[in-house]
C-alpha cells in the first residue's frame, strides 16, 4: 500500500520541474492529482515558460502510474480560475487531502534594477498566489476532516540571498503565511509546513534560470559564497524535494506542523 494511497493532492505549478515531480512522486505512492499551471509566457523571467505540452506530459506520467489526474490551466493570481480548478477537481475526484502550493517565479536583478512590475509579479505569484491556493482549498480539507498543506519556500525564505530581493521577500512571507495558517487550522486537524530547497535542477534553478547571477557576482564577488552549499553538491534534483513533500503529505508526519523543513544541502548554514 502506498504512503498516500487513496488521497487526492492539489498541486500548483505542476506542468514541469518540482511541480511535476511532486505530482509523479505522490502518484507513485497512491494519490490522485488535481494539477494547475499558468502555461503561458511569463515576462521578465530569464528562463522559458511552461507550455500546455509540458502540462500534458505531467498528465501522461501520472496516468502511466494508473492514477487519475485533472489538469487545468490557471494562474494562481486569478482567484476565480483557481477556485474553479479546485472545486472542479474535488467534484470529480471526490475529496481533497493534500495541498502543495508550488507555483512561483524567480527574477534575478540587483536591488536598483527591480521595477514595480517585477516586484508586483513576484509577490503576486509567490505570496498572494499561495494565499489564494491555501484559502480556497481549506474548506475542502475541513470537509474532509483534515489534511496537509505544504508550501514551497526556499533557502531564500530563511536568509537573504543576493540579487533576489522580491523573491526573498516573497519566500519569507510564505513562512509567515504557513505559521499563521498552522496556528488557525490546527483545530481542524490541518497541518501546514514549508519546505526550503537550495538550487534545484529545473528550468528556474539551473541553466538559463541562473545565468544572470554571473555578471552580478563579478561585480560583487564577496556575495558569491552565500549561494554555496555545505554538502559537496551544486544542485539538488526535483525528486529530492518531492521526497520531503511526500513525507509531509503522508501520515508519517501526522503530528508535524508549523515546520520549516530545509532540503538545502546545508545552504542556510552559511
């Protein structure tokens, strides 16, 4: 029997990267999936945006595991679209047990290069989008008798990584949201936790996604050490984060709430 057998998980940003990995890992352990992603071009980011074909591939991989999946295009900033995706998925799959707030953007820029558009885009997706996700999903968890909410923060939600000021603010804000919801939702047997990755081998976290650090680090070399990991690796794989999500989603963590779980190879120890 799988570790989340018979449960239903709602995952944002599920078209690829960590979101797809979470969907597949939970499906491997018996969960059915409600998946959403924006799957349109995202301005200002330094990496390619997810596509409808990416979301279709997530569907294919989950269905290959003989699990059900309802996949919908939705922007986490759009409450109406997000609510329709959640309510429709629960109506079809019958319940909701797990919520994984994962959708996010990361725009690398020095403090003086951040525009109001970049600020609003980052906070809107990475923080307001998480609030939308959790608040709209909670009534279904209450109706189900409880559940688990997992929010993807970052090493940047614990320390101030350079050239990422809106991202750092948003990921610190996610921790505050987690703590507030963990406190208020405990009476409903709903657990709320964050995970804090270091770099992850995804379009956001590697290749074009991190290339913009180079010129900035050349100008400010003293800050480069803040990006290093304590363990002798440069980057983690999505499944490393998904295994943490699986633990927090499963009954193995039934008494774990308001936890900042670092999967950061020691990055936050610097």
